[in-house]
C-alpha cells in the first residue's frame, strides 16, 4: 500500500493519539485526519471510512458513515 492509495476501511472509531483512530477487526489501527464536523456522533461506533493514505498509519478521510449504511 503506497502513499496516496485510496482506502475503504471498517472498524471502531475511537479517540486516537492526535484526534481519532480506527481500530480494525484484525487488530491494526489507522490514525485518521478528520475535518468532518459530525465525527463525534460516530465515536465508539462501527464505521466505514474512505480516504487517501497520507502517512505510515494515517488516512486523510473524505467520507465517514455508519458501517450499516449503504455506500453512496
């Protein structure tokens, strides 16, 4: 997975080191760069995030939704 690759990942949204993170089912954790104003409503819930990888473990999130919502 290279920098700039598009990712669609599902996990639990939780507080992270510098904001928010996504705890993956398989045990990994992505740090998330979120500028979306509704992010707190998803805290502690299972979500799907879509965005570009912009660092070693960082995703620049372009869209976030509850994991049971259909993809737009």
